[in-house]
């Protein structure tokens, strides 16, 4: 059942906007040397940033596909699946970073206060993108069922 436009709480581009916010926030956090020491830039933070940016790019690619036949429906769904995989990779990398850097803070004997990664905000943004992405994919599955059922 369709929801009237006046009662919708999200726009069709909400997932793209939130993915952009997540990518920008991820870049800001990962390039802040007081949060992520420079020695982790190539082995950890680069992969985190790449996952966030790739997720946004796959969402944008999926959104740009105009579905009018079986092939375009499959292409759009493929981009959505790739974005979901990127979000999962980002989640795993964020988890590794948090565990690693949390452990380093306990070992730190300099006594200098360190900025903490606000994992709650970062994770909330990730969860929002994941939720919107899955809802969009589900909506598309119903909307384009006539194209995916054939062939």
C-alpha cells in the first residue's frame, strides 16, 4: 500500500544524503591524527574511508539507474547489493578500529588526554544508512517485481 506523499517521513534520496553524511563524517574522523594515529593511515583508516565512499558511490549508481526492463532492474539491484556489502565492510573495519584504539588508550602511559572516537554517533549514522538502504531495496523489489520475475 502506497503512503501519500504528504505523510512520508523520508524522501527518495534520504539514503544518498545519509550516505554522504556518513562518508564525510568518516573522512573527518579518520584524518584527525588525534583520533587515529598517523601510523594507522595506510593499514586501517584508508580502508575505512574507502568503504564509506564506495558505499555512497554504489548508492548513487543505483539511484541513477532508470528501471524500465529486466536488465536495468538487475543492475540497480546489483548496485544496491554492493552498497550493502560496503556498509558491512565499513562496520567491520570500524569495529576493528574501535577495539584497536581502545586498547591503545589503556596502554598509553603519557597521561595526555586523548580525543575519543565518538563511536555512538558514527555507528548511529552507519545504522541509519543501512536501514534506509535495506528499506529502499525492499521497496524496489516490490516496485520492480514485474521486471525481475521475467527471464
